[in-house]
């Protein structure tokens, strides 16, 4: 075996962490409609290409009654159930997404939102907010949709990594909304106005702090996804890396 032939899991994880931190550090930061970041080039390029060809074939759970969203948990013992041939890759992804380094980079970039969250939660500051990462792989198919919602208060930060093979699914990203008079006048919009739809491009991601009415009435973290149109050979693949308030909550 040549020296380069086999990368040990720990050095792979190390590479993934370094790459992800660089990506998050270079994120675009936005305050509107609420604090969020958008970052690119999250996984090393060659690794990303192999990862999306190595999706687990089993172990999916049904997330909605329509069965248009199926999910595989990527944390803790769940990783041991992933097909042996691809387990090492997903195990490294899991270790990276739950690493203290990725958490710290996310905290640095979302500081404004975490300060709002800390005030509403009546804790001294962002450092008093715990963040426990529970990454999950999602497979969404034709007809998948999720109505605008701010996310449950059990989530502190929502991060989603888009995993398409090419730019053909660009229009399938998440829509961010804000409460507005225009939205109020528009029937069936819950008083919400769409502000932007993030581009569903290869190897990009976004993250925001979950903000409810008691954090800020005007900057609640409203987001959703209008009905997805896609073909059965091109599901909408993403990784949701949710940071929860503690390890006892979440999917
Ligand atoms: O898939 C998306 O674009 C958003 C998903 C979401 O908001 C959720 O699962 O809470
Ligand atoms: Fe959500």
C-alpha cells in the first residue's frame, strides 16, 4: 500500500474540520430578515463528489405523512447502522459536524443572533447557550414542502448543507420570510413576505439562530420551502445539522 492510499479516519476528520471552519469563517453574513450566514465550498471538492455518490441505501425514517421527506440520523450510534462500504466517510462527516471547532466557527459568525437569543432566553450571554449538534441526512422527493415556521425553541441554531450533484436544482433552496404589511394583505401568506430563496447549489450551506416572538417580534427566524418539483432520479439531498439546547431533544 502506498502512503497516500489509505487516509486514517482521524486525519480525514481533521481535514474535514479544517475545511469546514475555513468555509464558515469566509461566510457571507446577513442581518436581514434575521441574522444568517451563507457559505460555500464546505467539504473538500473531491470528498464532496464521492460523498454524494455514497449515500446510505438503508436506514431511512419517514419524517412526514406524505413520505416526501425521509431521513437518516448521522450522530452517535446511528452511524454504526450505515452500510459498511460508506460508513467510514459518514462517520468522518458526523465527527466533523459535531466537532467543537465547527460549533465555535458557527458561534463566531452568528454572534448577533446568539446575543438576541440569549437576551430572550434571559441568560447572561451567548456563551451560556449550549449547542448540541445532531446532524441528519435528508432525502426529499417530488411534492415535498414545509410551510413557513421559525423552528422549535429546542433548536438554537439550524444549519443546512445542500448536496445536489450539479447546478440543475438551484431553485430548490430554502425561502426566508419576514412579517410585513404586504404579507398581511396577501391571502394565505400568514402575514409573511418572502425575502429570499437561498440557491440550492453543490457544497454550500446556510445557518441561522432560531428566534421566536419572545426574542424579537420583527426578526423571527421564519423559513420554509414551497413545493419541490423534481424527478424520482433526482431527489433533493441535504444535511441538516441542528444545534439543540441539550442532547435529550431532537430527532
Ligand atoms: O429543507 C428545507 O429547506 C427546510 C427544512 C426545515 O426548515 C426544517 O426541517 O425545519
Ligand atoms: Fe425549519
